[in-house]
C-alpha cells in the first residue's frame, strides 16, 4: 500500500497568497484598459497584507513540511517579513514610475510577486533542491523585469548580462549540489549535516561546498563575483533595482546562512577563512569604487557590494549574536536602500534622464522634504546614529570582536569611514551647491509618498528603538543552533 506524505500548507501559505494575487492581477489586467496599474498595485498590496497575516504562525513553529523539503520556523518568519516589506514598498514606488514611463505593464506587478514567492522558498528551503527552485523562480522573474524599459538599450543590456551571468552562477550552484549528493547521497540539509558529522568529509564534498559558495556569492554581489552589479543596477528600472538590492540579497543571505550553518558546519574552519578574504575584498572594492562614481545608481550599486561585505562579517562571527546581527542588518538595509532608490526614481523622471550626482544640486531648496529623507537614508547607509544602519553595523562588528576578529573589524571601520565621503557628497550636492537651472518641484503620488514615509519611519524607528527588533532577530535564529 502506498502511503502519501502528510501535507501541511502553513509553511508555503504566504508564498501561495502572493502567487494567487499575481494570478488575480493577470486576469483583471486582461479586461481592464484604464487604471490597470492602480488596480494591480492595490491587488498586490492586498496579497502582501494577506501573506503577512498568514506568515504569523511561523514565528512559533519549529517543524518541517513536504517531506522535510521546507522548514517552518521563526527564521523563515523573520525573513519572510523582510521580503514582504521589500515587495510592498517596491510595488508602491512602481506605480508612478510606470505611469511616467508610459508603460501600462500590469505583468510587472505579477513578476514582483512571483519573485517574492521564490525568495520565500529560498528562505524556508531545508533541502538544496528547494532552495534551487526558489532561486530560479526569483531569477527568471528578475531577468524579465530588468529588461522592462522597452525603449532603453541599457535596460536590455542589463537583462542580458544578468541572464548570462546568472545562468552561469545557477549552473555552478547546481553542479555543487550534484557533488554534495555524490559525497553524501542526500541533499537534505539535515541529512548532509549528519553525514559530515560522522567524519565522512572528502575532497568531493569540499568541491561541492566551494561551488555552492560561488553561487551564493554571485547572488549577494560579493567580490570577485560582483561584476554584474553596477551595469544591471544602472540599466534596470529604478524601483526594480531597489527590489534587487534588498529582496534578492535578503533571500540569498538567508539561504546562504541556512545551508552553511545547518549542513556544512563541519567545513566551518575552511569556509570561514574564505569568507574572511571575500569580506575584506568586497568592503574595499565596493567603497573605493563608489567614491569615483558620478552616476548615483552606480554609486548605490557599489555601496550595495560594500554592504554585502559587512553582512559577511556577521556570518564569519557566527553564533546567535552574529547571525541575529545579519537578520537585523537585512531589515535595516531594506528600509534604507528602498527609500534611497525611491528618491532616485523620483528625481530621475521620465527616461531616467537625471541620475547623475549633479542633478541633486539644490534639492534641499526645491524639495526640502525629499532632501531630508534622502539625508536620513545616506546617514543610515554610512552608519551614523541614530539610524538603523548604525545599529546594524554596531551589532555585527560587536559580534565579530567577541569572536576575536579584530583586524576584520578594523578594516570594516576604515572602509566605513571611506563610505562617509560619497554618502555625504550627495548631501552636500543637495544643500551646498546651486543647480545650473532651477529644478521643478517634484510631485509625489500617494503611493510613492506612502513608500517614502514608511521607509523613513522604519530607518528612524528601528534605529532609535532597536531592542525589540534585535530581540526578534535573536529569537528567530534559535532554530539554526
């Protein structure tokens, strides 16, 4: 008699609700001719709100589902919230952007929702194949969205570069998984951990670990696998760039942590040394390259690379303190970077014609509220108190110091000092330089205003009152240890 495995949909219900919202948008968009973007946005936000509600039970669970393919735990709960915040703010910022570009493409919102669902499968994946399915789901959606500006050559170039290099990274990840299966006979994270804890660690397993490490490093934009980031961030639609910089990074780091701290702890001495070198290279190259950028999207792209280096420090430190620091940092970075890119999208206007640093001259006079918000985001990215970015860096650096990584923290602090130059350069342009021509006041749509208010409030609130969120992050990493 064949016995079917017990199915529980609690773990995948948030992702299913996002997919259902995407299907509703597809159906509604087929019939609507006017107001399709506003309706699509509303359906997307409702789907995200429903997913947030459905995500709540995961906080108090510590189980698995679908034959141990999916973890149902507090770790997934916390990171699902980060992903849903990123998707919701992206959708709010995108309505006005698409209207300005003259693109009535309701499929845009569908792909954002599907990408977020893929991210959730990555976050909850307790089996390498489940993580790979989530990785490909989000990647295919992002490949299409990156080329979403039909009249932009840069957008098509961005999509092509991301597709080619992303396919290469996915291939490396899959080949690494095959090698691990050859070494251990399983791809379950629990099964891999048991096999390697028994002392059966060979060259095949180490090669598999190395290839999976390459796949993750590509997704988080760690040096030397960062080469796609500036061009793709520059060419893609700005709201999508914001989503890529936070959502993809959060999902990739979440899966990165789960695989390496659940399944590959026996290799920790090896991969910690590799990550140490990668973190240093990533922080140095990201910050130094950002200094010389005149294009603000490319500057923020290199900034994103640098922040990947800071997050790697949390992985190197390990333990509950280091990994909870990673989770808090991802939450803080989500609010900060989405807000910054939201203002970049506003200032850029139709065709993204104003994305150079010089275009921010005099913004403090012409649009004082936007300039204040942008200043707050720059302070947070630089790690200046009382913003969330400061608490994120402080938490990760403290965890690394406690584990004896003194030189790593010194390098991180020095590179953070370098970053102050280019973040404050934006602020100086806004308040201390005069534009060649008087810029027009920017008109915010209600959706864009809501996204910027939420982002600004998030950066300040979790920076001034971090205790609750640090506690939630610490509670969420318990299933890993």
